[in-house]
C-alpha cells in the first residue's frame, strides 16, 4: 500500500523512516510538540536531546560527515530556528547534507509577530542549499522526499523544512518516496568525455604535475577516495589535500605532500606554485589555499573537476573544466589513462620529485623538542602514535589546535576527520564528536579542542553524559584564543586585546560535575601517561593539556602574500612583515 492517511507529524516521521533515518538531533518547543508526540509513539527513530539547537546541527554534521548519510535536526520556531543558523551556514560552506526541520507558528498567524515567530525561510535562504515553508499537509510527503534528494545530490548541503503547527496536526495522505517525481533536480554525474581526454593528454605531457584535492572527493563517497588513491599511484604524481580533504589520500603514502594552504607544508605550497599542470579534484580554490590570487600557480595549466558548476572559474580561471561527480570522472580518467597507454615523462618526473625532496628537507612541521613546556605539536603527535591501530575519528574546534591537528595527525581513510573549514566555527568540535560517537558507538572519538572553543558549546557535555557517549575531549589549553593571539602578535604589535582567557574553569573538576573523568598534564613527561589513561577509559574524558601559551602555528602564508611566500618559523616574521593590504584579509 503506497498511500495512507496520517497527521502531518506522523507523515514527517514516516518520511524520515522511509529515507533510512535512524537518529535525529533536536530540542523540543511549542511549535514542534506534535512531532515530539509522534516521536514518543514510535521506536524506529532515535532522538538525541541536545542542550542548544546549534549543538544539534553540529552533531548532525559530525554524524553526516562520518557516515556519508544525511544528518537530521529538529528544532522549534523562532529562537530554535535562529540558533540553528550558524550550523546551517557551516554545513553550506563545507557541503554537508543536513535536513533541518523547524517548527513554525500556525499558518494563520504567520506574519503577525506571533509568539516565537520568525521568518525562518527568509533568514535561512542565504545559508541553505534550499528551503521550504509547507502550508498544506498534502504537500508534506513530496517536500520531505524532495528535500532529502536535494540535500544529498550534487554538491551536498543543508535544507530547511519549515513546518507550521497546524500543518503538523492536520490529516493528510502519505506518499512513499517512489511515488514522488524528483526529475526537477538531477545534477550531472558523468563528465564530458572530450574534456576528460584533453585532461589526460595534458597530464601525460606534464613536467611538474600536482594533484590538489579537497572535500568533494570525500563527499563523493569512499569509492571516490579509493579511485583517487589508485589514480595518483598509477601516475606517480605528487598529491596534496585541503583541510577538508584530509583522508581522501593516505597520509602515510610517500606521494602525499601534506596539507596545503595558509598552514600547509612548505613542499605542498611550493609544488602548487611551481607546477605546470594542476589537477584540482573536488576543491574550490579557497582564499586560504591560493594566497594572493595574481601570484597563484602562475605557470600552471589547471584542470578542475567539480560537481558544482558555480565553483568553476569562480576564484581562479581554469583551462579544462570537467563538471560531474568526482567518482564517475576519476573512473573514466583511469580507463582513458590506461587505454591510451599514457606515459608520464619519467626524466621530468624524477627531476620534479628531486625538487620536492629538497623542499621536504626544510622539515616545515618541525618544532622544539627540548622545551620544558608541552608543545601542542608534541601532544598531538603522541595522541596520533597511541591511537594508531584503532578506528579513530577526530573532530576539532577552530584555531591553532585545529591546524596543529591537521598537520600532525595522519589520516589514511576518509570520513575520519571532522572540522569546520569554510566558516571556521568555534564550538563545532564537541557536538560534532557527539554526533560521530552516536553513529559509531564502538569507535574512538576524540575532540581535539582549544580551551576557548570548548567554552562555546560546553553545555553539550550534559548531552554526552545523558547518553553515556565515551567522547574524549583533548584540550590544548594555552589560556588564550590562540589564533587571535597569534594574529595580534604578527599584525598588531603584540597588543593582545581581549584574547587572554582570564577565568577558565578547572577542567578536571568540570569533568567531575558531569560524572566524567578529568585528567591533566602540565609537563611533557606527563603527556604519554595521560593519553594512555584517556584511551583506556570507556567513559567520557576531559583532558586538560596545558601547552606553551606563546607557541605559534607555523608554517604560515601571511595574509596578502603569495602562496610561495611562507613564514617557516618565528625568525621569519621580522624579515617578511605582513603588508597593510594583507592585514585586511585575516
């Protein structure tokens, strides 16, 4: 039977179940009480009660990013919806598939400034891939199924469905997904064969090629990451990844140059600048990658593979655009590479790798190993060592610790690294870790955090405690908003305006108040024991690792500089001061 009469709330839940939804993250309120009542009367879909709606969206992002599924959020009208806006914008910029169900006042009160009313579709239009206001219960099934299609197809993103209370209570007919026509939105998956052939020819004749790959590879699914790995190894070309792309190519592979961009490795950024053919796969030429645009890869022919046509030629002009799904296109590229028996210029490639090895000798990620203070890089490298061999998922907040985690924790598989890239949302990591742990109850989930970012959403400790989620919060505590302090040092004459955290809680005691385990390390010699103990405990842990407050994140492309003009350490900053124009771009 494909049709059934239900009330609107029941239709919503039936549609969620038919879309394969197993868990939703939410917070009740007046406008969504009918949905919560329907939730109470079923046991197919699990509900995770967060402590603030922003945490719900970030948790859904972590869930989506680590599983490849659509994350689902349920919030009430007015402040419930507005609290979700940051998470929705975050998901839009990082291409995370999210369905956000928002309550709304009854249809006859819309526009009357009713209690807990806001123009949700108006507010969320710029920060969603698409949104809906449902005014008729008979439209509800179609909207629900279409929303999932839009969220997960093409370049993924968040979709809001605004649900007036009277629509949720009205009786209507449910339609199964297979009865819904979704032809209106069918993004192109297969790439143009002529463009692919042209790309292969260009690649085969390259003297200094480099793969530049981003989060689009991961969004395409695990098969795309495997195809990328196979293709890179087939060609023998170097590969670099963006912050959002980490894990798409194994970090342990000898062809991996490390992350590129503002805090990327010296060899990755220099290779990008000097290359003659750039193969951009699922990456969007973000400003943190390119540095000064007029000096970005000046001698390179650029191939750009992306499912989103609006990303092509948006920031950087490319020579061969290929629009389509990364997985489909890489599969075709491998076939054509093999069928045409494409052969790289071995002598040129050897010389190129020799040059890259010279850049590698700079050891741009080195740090002081003799300090009596804990260096944050050391703490992360030890965490990486001790967690090897486990199914480890890492989330981060935003700031210095995020960059250190990207630099010093190696990811060999996709979907194991969750961070806020495009929006740079402090407070992302803790609720994201919560969502990851819900999706992977037996895995090791660590939120590598900064103390300032942690304070932004620490109310979610209560959620973690309620559901006994064994999340490990690994706080690199430098008593500052570290990245703000670093910029103030480099750009504003060390005038640390409002960047020092003067009244931090005792994180060990805080853990105790939530029934968690609190650990602390203040010396390098205590770090290993802390990590071992943290990993052995099958409960939530807050680890307060007190690191050098003056440590800066290097290497670094200063704002406004070209991507080959890097600061490799503190001694470089005086020689290469940041321009006034660059200060504007921080």
